[in-house]
C-alpha cells in the first residue's frame, strides 16, 4: 500500500467514524477514536454486506457510506453490550 493509499484509508475511516458518532451518540470520539471506529466499521460492513447481498458500488463516497454503516452497526452493538 502506498502512502497515498494509507492517507485515503485514514481519511475515510475518520469521516466514517465522525458520521457514525453523530448518528449514534450525537458527537465524535476525537480524531484517533473516529479513525478507529471507521476502520473497524469498514471491516464489519465488509463482513455483513456480502452476507445480505448488499453492494454500494465503488468510489470514495461508496467507501465512506460502507464504513459509516458498519461503524453505526458497531456502535449500536457496543451500546447494547454496555447495557448488559
């Protein structure tokens, strides 16, 4: 992976984590937290979307949507587990 690819990966993760924080909690988690939530969310969505036959297409916007949806699912799971 090139330096450009890593920077894009981190930016997509940060934007997705920030959006997921706004959707689920009403706020972000800081730069590092947003990136972590976004990247983990992208992995969650990468696992769940093929199971349900969902495809968002290609491109940066699709990548951000993909990671954001996965991050929202991740944050909702964490919220449920915290209540237990």
